[in-house]
C-alpha cells in the first residue's frame, strides 16, 4: 500500500469532459479501493472498500469518531485541505482515479458536490447569487435566461423555490437554518454534479426541514449518486438503498464492519455489532 | 398580547391600540455590572483623551488662529515669526500628496502580500512571513528614514527621471522645464518621501489585512472549494468580501501613519511652500515635518502657529477615520454564517 502525496498531483490541467448546465448528465459511480487515512501519525481509517453505484443512495452510519466524515471527504478531495492529512488507496469515479491527476481537482469537486453539516451559504451573496456561486467560481459564462432557469430549477429540486421565489434578492443568511441548508443543496445542484456527498445534512435542522431534504434526496437520486452520512437510523432507512456501517474499536482506526442493501443491514445484519448499533444499543 | 422589543412595530394598526408595548427590563448580575462599568469607562477615557488633545491644540493654537483668521486656510507661506503670513494652503496638500503616494504603493502591495500569506504560501513560509511582517511593523520609522535616505533615495531618482521623461504628460509627473531634467532636481521630492513612507506603512497594512483574511470562516471556504472553486475563486468570493472591513481598516491605519510620519519625511524633503501638482521634482512638505523642523527655533507665537497646523492634521485624521469606520460598519467583516 503506497501513500499518495496529495499535494503534488496535477491540478491545473484545463479541460472538462462534462458540460455544466447539461441536463442530460449521468449519475456516476464511485468506488473506494482499500482507502486508509491519517491525520499526522494517527491512522483514523483503514482498508475501506466501498462501491457506490450510479443513481443509488448510500448511507454511511456508525458512532461518532469512526471516520465517516473523513471517508466522505476523501471522495471529493476535501480531505487533503487539512494540512496534516494523508491517504492511501484509490477512489475511482466511473473507473477513473481522482487523485492521480487524470482529472483536475476543481473538476473532481464540481463533479462530486458536497453538502456540509452546518449550512454555509455565502453571506455576502443573495439567495439567487448563492445558487449561481458555483458557476461564478468556475468562471463559467451564462446568459441571463440560462441563469434564471437554473435558479428556478435548482431551487425547485431542493424544495425551496416556493418559499424564496419572492425573495431571491435577499441575503442568503436571512433564511432560516433549514432553508439555508436547502439553499446549499440547490447551490451544489447548480453545477450539475454526478455525485452529491452529504455529511449529516439534517443534524442541525427541525423535523419539517429534515423531511423536505429527504424528499429532495429521493427526487434527485435518479440523476445524482448520493452518499449521505447520518446518525438517524430512520433517515437511513427512509432514504438509502445501501448502507455501510463504520466502527472504530478503541485506539484503532475506523473500518467498515458491514455493508449491503439497507433492508438487510437493518433487518438481517450479519455482524452482531451492526445489529447492536442499528437497534440503538450503543453509539 | 404584548410586544417585546426596542420599539413598537411600525405597522401596528388602529384596532391594536390596546396592545401594550413592553420595554424589556434587564437585571444585570454583579460581575456583569463591573465588567460593564470597566468597559464603559475605557470607552469614555478614549473620548476624553481625544477631547483633551483636540482642546489642547485648539487652546495653544488659538493665538495664531486669531491673527491669521481664514488666511490660515488660504495662505501658503509660513513666516509667523517674521510677522508675515502663515497658512496651511501648501503644507496640507503636500502632506496629503505624500500620504497618497505612500498608500498608492502600500495598499496593493499589502493586499497581495496578505493574500499570499493566508491563501497561497506553504505553511512554513506562512509562519516565517507573518513573523517578519510583524517584525517590520515594529521597526522605528527613523530606521526606515535613514535607510531610505542613504540607500533608496539615490536609486529612486533614476526612476523619477524615467517617469518624468515618459509620463510627463500626466500633471503629477510633469517636471518644470526651467530646471531641465538633470538628476539633481529629483531627490527631495514628494515622490521619494512617499515611497519611503510607503515602506513603513506596508507592514502595518499587511499585518491588519492578514489577520482579518486568516479569520475568513472555514465553512465558507470549504463551501467554495467543494463547488469546484479555484483558489482565486475562494479569494474573490469568500476572503475578500469577508475581509473588506480589514482592507479598509488596514489602509486607514496606514493613512494615519503616513499623514503623521515625521522623521523620514524631514530627512528627505527640501521644504517648499508653494503647492503644486507635480510630485517628482524637488520641494515638498508635511505638517509633521514642518513642526519638527521649526519647533526649536520658534517664538511662542510661532509655536502657536505650529499648534494650529497640528490641529489641522488632527482634524484631517479624525475625518478620514470617521469616513472609514462608516464604510467598515456597512460591511460584514467579522461575522460568519449563522443558523
Ligand atoms: N482535522 C483533523 N485533525 C486531526 N484529527 C481529526 C481531524 N478530523 C477528524 N479527526 C479524527 O479522525 C477521527 C474520525 O473523525 P470523523 O471522520 O470526523 O468521524 P465521524 O464523522 O465518523 O464522527 C476522529 O478520531 C477524529 O478525532
Ligand atoms: Mg462527522
């Protein structure tokens, strides 16, 4: 197993094989092969293998600190933004390695979007500008009508359009927490990602907003592969097709204990620790 | 129903006249009260200090101001002790010119240095640069002045000459033909003084801007990165909007220092008392340099006149800072996304 020097991989190649704004884009599959992660000398994740099939919703579950967020962040190269972070193994999107320079890192992140635990709309931007932020960040030129269409379609997909259509010019931070999170989803969708990673997107939200986001996940999963970290077992059962259970024994790195169709994980787990966890006996 | 708030909602209609608006009563605990009074008195002391300084300058300068009248604002020469006219019509513009030259150089340099340190530099270089900038900010201005005088001034005049020759059509860079353009007319100019002042302003501006940029919310940074943002995209859409207040604040701090810089300017310029647009040829001035040059040789009336000039500098600085803080208070710097 060789560790990858993340920082030295080519990141500047200019070319993008997906067209933004292309509504016909396809959900992509992600594959993690033997992924291990370190923060400094501390190994927090070991030998993770996971297939996230196109158009499926994969839920990552497990107690706090077992490496779910870390794993999620390796999937779109956010992991390497932590200064001491390293990793080994490979992540493939539709069979192409994302770490070894075949795809520029900005394209990787555009194709594999991310929604964070804490809503983080850009406070200096309006609701509409927030939706379009990804295009601006990518330096993409669009016409006025394209932008208007995109704002409406993305906000609609995120289940927010009706609430904000009359306040598109308000600052993003003027929305409620649940609305802000859906705005962040809309923002991610605006660059037509093939995969959307969500790290406990509902943990700071009220039940109604949570339901709206779960609805959104079901609706978008036809065109976008979704990987979601959640602590909510009901949520995992409601939204996901497959489920991976992470666990870290004391002073050991996290591993996947069991992985499979969500129904099996919850009703018929092979491992007793999975059974204990999904039935709320620890974590 | 009762409404809690600072003031009644403006759209209260007639049939709700019975609603009683409540003024929230806050009972403070002991510690809170002590902290509050300490903080309040510190604030009050600041005000008192400013009042004292302004009042002192006004009282000391009053004799001269009474004699000069409006002429203090319109006269260019400075001969209070010879019974002549005196006014700030030349030294104030010179002061501002030097400060503008200094900021014109310092702000872009400080901004890019701060961005380089927070956004682009590798971790180790970042620490080193930060320490060096802080160190430079602490170097006394006399040192900059001496170095500027002996090292930089002789080297700058070539640049001055080049600018005079090639950009002379810009009024600022126009050099009067009667001097010719021999190198001898360039050393003691507004431009050279401004460049040297900029050197001492750059570290201060950089330190302030770097500090603010480094506090740009990580959540927003990551949000921008996760959308496929380039580093420049993150700078433009997250760091700069967040740091606007710091950019303005840092620049104003630099402007304050540039306006008041004494020793370096005194070393460089040859005093002039006729305002002009051109910054390249010899002859410049500043209020602070004037005070430093004339103080020891002035009669009490001459000193009164210098105090009046000091008052003018004090007021200018206050106005500039007030303008800046208005702009800063309208920007968002310092707050992050809130749920
Ligand atoms: N930036 C970091 N620096 C050092 N250690 C970290 C960092 N982030 C996470 N860790 C460690 O990595 C382990 C996994 O964390 P995380 O992936 O956040 O777990 P989870 O999301 O499953 O709760 C934890 O032990 C945590 O302390
Ligand atoms: Mg986590």
